[in-house]
C-alpha cells in the first residue's frame, strides 16, 4: 500500500496530490464540496466518509505519495489522517464517520453506540485547536490565510491523534468541559419544555427551547432538515441554513438556499426594538439571520449560540414563526428538491445574489 505524507496546499501546484475536503486542478479530489469531481461510486455526505469508501474500495487513483487540504476542520482532518493511516482508519471506520458528522454537520446522535467516543475526540480537537492555535475562521483576519496557517494544525494533530484515538480518556482534561456542555444541552433539548415543529416541505425545523445550547445539542434533533429556526426565551431568535446545503449531500435531495434578504426586510418592518435584522450571504457555510448579526465576525458566528449574545425582539414568537414559514412556503413554491445543486443554479433561481 502506498506510503503517503501530508504537504501544504500551496505545494499541490507542483506535486500532484490527493486533495481532501477541498478542490485543486492538480489533485485527485475526495471532497463533498459542491461541484467537486468525486467519483460517483464513493460519494457520501462527508469528505471523511468519501475517503473511507476510497480506501475500502482500493481506488486506483489513490496511488499517490502526497495528501493535502486547504483548511483545517474535523471532517477534513479525519480524511487526511485516514489516508496516512489506512489500516487503522478502516479498523475504526464507523467511529471516524461519526466524528465527521458531528464535526461538520453538528448532528450528534447519542443513540449511536460510538457517538459518545466520537464526541470526546471531536471536543479534544476543538479544545486543543483553541488552546494551541486559533479558532475556525480566525485566519480570515490574518496576513497569512487559512491554507498556509492550517499546516501547523495538521502537523500537530496528525502526530497526536493516534494515541488519543486509542483511549480518549487519556485526554479527559482537554475535552471534559465541552463534552459536559454538550450533554447538558442535549438533556435540555429532550426536556418537555422544548418544542419541535417540523415543516419537511420547506426543509425547516423550529426548535423552541428556553435557553441557547451548544450546536451539537441544538442540531441533534435536526437530522433530515436544512434550516433551523431556534426560538429561545424572551423572544430571542436565530434562523440558520445548515452546512448540509453548502455541500453535495449524497443521502437525500435538498432544496436550494434562498437569499435571506427579503425575509430580513420584512422582519425589519415589524421590529420595534431599535435593533436590525441582518443576514449572511447564502454562499457562507452557515448563513445566519438574526438581530444585529452584522456585528459578528465569522469566528463568532461559527461559535456556539451559548458563546454569543442573542438579542430580544419585539416580535412575538408566534408571529415570527408565521412570518418565516409563510415566507419559505412562498419562496419554495414550484421548486422541487434534488441532488447536487450548483451555485449557478442557485443564482439563477434568485438573480442578484
């Protein structure tokens, strides 16, 4: 079996490589990114799962000595590590798959027998990333961008991950705080005072719960949905398109993202708090619609809802929900879910975005 090594993304220009969770003209791409030319026979929801399929099927294109990625996240890291440690990766295939789902889509399912162990590993990576390096998207503000800065993260985690995989409890001190926060939120999301309302025809799930919770808890009940309207106590709201509509999801068809601008405009007509409803571009990884959202950096928007202030609206919860549901019912009228939307198709549906 080919012995491989990780190289910086800039080196792929001169060294043909397996490119994970990214795209490059000089690479063999194993990526769920929208439009990536990943072979049909190995497509899956996460890039890590695509890599594991490729290893399991001994894809001939993997006969290359180099592996790279243009950013560091858990899904991409798991894919890179698997290519460098193929035998061990296949021995732990389902655990690694769970890590990628939790890390990328934030969909924790503690009914899965390996989800608890996967959560520990994900939270260990999160903790060490914050302690030793920089938070996700923080490189946007630096002179040296993510593709260059992430190399230091890859080198550290590629060196250290193997022993933590063997026994995550060795690193309990690193992951314990975040795992505890997730589990508390998970408990709250399953309490009777949390109400779920599902609108599958528009891909929307509404979560009414008293307090903000960790993303891994909030999204634990959102599998199969692509928009989450979180309604917290004191009329605090956030509407978010999940990452499931930024990638080419293999398991089910999806609706295209619609620009959040008209809905923000309508809510601003109703808002009397003195704050303004703002929105991210639909091409962002997880665009948010919220009060004063334009004050958040990308790093803050990516952080958990528990780590940012969510402002009270003057709009009652029932009215807010009605406005959101009616807006998307009208917006998606005549549009059918399908696989592999292109950004060109998304733009043609709504010129000007």
